[in-house]
C-alpha cells in the first residue's frame, strides 16, 4: 500500500511511539527522528526514516518485543531504528562524529528530552573520521575499478548501480568536510553540496558534480567517471590529511 509523508508522520508520532512504550516500558527515555525525513529531499516509499531510540537498558527481551511489535510498521514505512543507551550515545560521539553531527543538524524529538544536547564532538575526532571514511571509500572505488575489467554483463548491469549506491556515503563525507571548515549552512541538494565543497576547498567542478547530478548513462561514462573519482578522492585525502590542528 502506497504511503505519504503525512501517513508516515502519523505512524511514527502515534503508532511507533506506542510500540516503543510497550516494548521498553520505563526504560524508554527518548525517541528522535532525524535525517532525510525532515528534509525536502525525502521520497515516501523509497527513503528510509531514521529514528534514534534512547533507553536506560538495552535488555534482549525488550529488543525482541520491539522487533515483534514493530516489524510490520517498520517495513511499511521504511522505519530504521537505532537503539542505544544514553551512556552509549554520549560516549560514542568520539567514534561517530560525522553521523552524530548529521543528527544534531536535522532532528526532532518525538518523545522525551532532546539527548543530542548532551553530545560533545571535537574537531580532531571529526577530522579523523573524515580521513578514515575517505580512505575507505578510495579503496572501495579501486575495487570497483577492478570490477570494471570483468566481462561485459557485469559492467553493463551493475557498474552504474554501484556508483549510484556509493554516492550516498560520499554525500555524508562532503557534509562533514564543510563542517570541518566551519561552514554552518550545509546544502541539502546534492549538486549544491558538491559545489559548496568545491568552492570551500578551491577545487574545479570535477566528477563529484556529475555523480551528484546522476549524469551517468552508459557503461563508458561509468568507467571514465570512476577514473576521475579516484583522482578526486585522492586529492581530498591529501587535503584532509594536511588539515591537522
């Protein structure tokens, strides 16, 4: 059954909260929706709805009850829950600064206190994760370049799809790069995000803008784009690696 933003909003504000209360009981502290659901780029039926659930104790019986009670609702509305204790959430900010800054930037508390106010995220930890993510993506892209040399059925049907899937993780890195540079207004439109990063770092338009705009139509385009992206990611790694405090 087709869903809409209004139906999903009603589902998470009423049904989902009720399920959380039933499953976690007095252990439930906060429920926060964050990410694309709160942006104009959200697409009902295809975009995930990210939800942060903060509990006092992450007991297995409560988690199983939550999964049993909420599975249909989560599947119907593409709800993606993240369950953490308050202590786990606050203490893991040094490990996931990119992800948590995304939550801080776009979120709404549905139940309980806004626990994002308890986070402390350092610039040093943010730079470390950006470099880690960039280097990991560079290695993954090299594997994709190797795959481009396989028989044509693989190249024709999967190469473009893998590039499109990969573009999401790059957007998260680009948002983090802007925050590392102190930029407060982070664009939500992919092309504008890339252009903002290029201006901030003094780079020409390059391949990230093509990827963000979805302008990859043929196999030849995909292979050429991979080559250009490898060069651009290596450049970004050098920039971030040199950006020590």
